[in-house]
C-alpha cells in the first residue's frame, strides 16, 4: 500500500473528514485549540464509534503511538513540516505547510 496524506483543511477550526487507511474507512474530527495553539483529532470508525479521542497533532512523535485499540490504524501517523522549518502547525498551516501522513505497516 502507498503512503496516504490525510485530507486536512487549513484555516478551518473544526471539521470532519473521512479517509481510508489500509482499506478501512475512518472518520477524523479535527479541531484547533486556540488556547493551546495546537491541532488535535479524534479517530472514529466508519459507524462513528470512537476509537481514540484528543490526539494532539505535533511534529516529532508518532500520533497515536501508544494506542492499543485493535481498531486503530496499524501503520504510523506522522505530522511533517514540508518547509523543513520543523515548526508545529499554526491555525493556517495544517494541510498546507504541515501534513499528516500515514505509512502502512507493510511499507515500513
């Protein structure tokens, strides 16, 4: 399988998108927290059953790396600063300068 860039939308504070990872449909609720100046997301199954809530989208860590729920995607979710500045995403940066890529286990 190929790497997937999550369909994130810049400059929108709260939204929901769907995506397929490893052939499984997921719903992502993405939110901007102005107080913390940070993005987070919830991962839900296609039937809207919560899998993991409140994952902070920051550079340098595997997003959901400690999640043990078998319904959570098995590959790696990583936030990447495409400019090379190594700066976390501000309000207008998620989905533009900063992307979140999914690397399937089969490709690792």
